[in-house]
């Protein structure tokens, strides 16, 4: 018994040392694995984040996403709010899982746009890409005269009428989206149905237009058809001989205005142009559109796709950094 106890005692004296060595090895292995995992996570995180891009005209927002996928080699890429193909300006693109899973926090941010509207004409798409037809502004139509003072007064009167019409679209309004939009009705996108010759109309939805500023108004005029043909011919010839400056009696065909609009997410600028034209007794569409702000982010912070060709990794804004700005 004494010998057995001594053997057991010797065995128990040896086990704690072996156990300590084993624990040290396990700790070192765990530490190595953790450090390596952190290094990998940091490397992965460095390749993820957000890009502020100045989208060019002629590209869809999805085209931009595809371009970013090629530039970064990352498949998980998405954007935080569509811009129509003809439109330009700020597009927020998320790169990688860490960024795309936070996209919902950006989609609902307020927007700011600079736009040019053509009033007095209508477009099937409410922009330059559709079929454009005359839709005279009956509430603004006016014969101008050769007198500069009367012409100036007439322009001022039109501007007053226009500003009053714009007031109708400031604040919370019910807006019907354009026929050509990506909204789904019965599982089908509206623009797909419109292209098939079966246009659908979405229900009006409430949006908020915080500001709608008019910057410039220019008339689109033609010689009055009420004039004799010889007189109209003379006016056209004078137009060419005087460098395009028209004199004499002219009839307003429409007007072109430049505006800045700040609004809630989901507001269609194309619908604002269309409805403003209707409020003036005619039609309207968007000729140019540029998004200048999304929430606290400005177009001045954005880069073009060309500029990102060689700087895409350094241009990535870390997820935490961007979200801290909200």
C-alpha cells in the first residue's frame, strides 16, 4: 500500500506540470489563431466600405454597380438609391457584406437635385428619353411685343405666375409616380408594362418637398401663326440675320426653367415637372437632372468612375466612418 501511495504521489506531482505546459501551448495556439483571424478581418474590412460616385449620363445605376464589381473584385455591391439613366450626380455605392447590410440606413435619406424643366411640352417618360409632344401652357401663354420694356414686364408676370404655381408643390404632397418607373404592380415593373403598350398607373403616395427654388426662366418662342405668312417669313429671316435674336411679335411655345429641389426619399422629380406643367394648363418634362446631395453627403465629395480606376481601394470610406456621419 505504501509503495502504491508513493507511486500515486509521484504521478500526481508530475501531472500539474504537464497540464501547465499543455495549457500554455493551447493559449499560444489560441492567441495565434485569434491574431491571424483579426489580421484577416482587418484585411477584409479594408476592402469593404462605401464609395461616393458622380454617375455620368447614359448609365443606369446598375451599370455603375457592375463597374465597381470589376474594379474591386467584390461581388457584394449595391447602391443606396437609383438615378435614372439620363440623370447624373451623387450615387452611394456599398462594397462588401459589411457595407451592403447597412444600406437600408442610407436609402431613406433626404435628397437634393438641380434640374432643368421644359414646360409647354410633354414626354411619355417625363424626361428626354420619351416621345415629346406640344402641350402649350394656357395659363402662361402671352403675345410679346417688340418693346423691350413690355417684353421684360411680360417675363416678370410669367415668373410671378410660375412662382405661385410652384408653391403648390412645396410641403407634403400626394404624388403619382411616372408611368415609366421601377415600381411593381402585380409583380410587374411599370416601365415594362409601358414598353409593352399596357401602361399602368400607380397610386398616389405622400412625399415631402422641403424647398423648390426657381433660379432662371427663359422663353421658348416662335413667330405668331396669326401673322400673315409673309410677316412670319420676315421674322424668321431677321432671326438668322441678327444672330438668332428674334424681334417683332412672337408667340410663347413654352419655357425652360432651372430649379433646385430638396425633398424626401421617394420623390420623383419627373413627376414634379409633369405636374407643374399641368398646373400651368399644359405639360412639362425634365430635360436635365443632377443629384447634388444625399443626407449629409455632397456631390463635392464624390469621384468619377474614371478617377476610381486606380484609386478605388484608397477611396473606400470605412463603414463605421460613413455611418458616424448620419
